[in-house]
C-alpha cells in the first residue's frame, strides 16, 4: 500500500508542475488577446494543459509503481 501512496504523491506533484508549465508553453505559442491588446486566459489552453498533465500523471504513476515494486525472481 505504501508503494501506491508514494507513487500517487509523486504523480500528483508532477501533475501540478506540468499543468503550469504546459499552460505557459501553450499560452506563449497561442497567445490570447482582445482587439485592445488585453490578454486573457483561454479556456482551451487551460483544458488542454489539464488533459496533458493528467496523461503525464498517469504515466508517472505507472512508472513509479514499476520502479518501486521489487523484482521477481524466476
């Protein structure tokens, strides 16, 4: 049970940081501005960054569980 809890915490931290990083990358590449040059938070960029960070978090969780699990002896 400790392996899964540790993996969950690691993936949660990774998801938090990756959400911020992915959002800033997407905002830089697809900047949202109005006609009078005011910037706003695009909901499309937010949704895409949340989706990508969720996928990355799942990959990190699975990887962390496999790394922490003891090797089987044949």
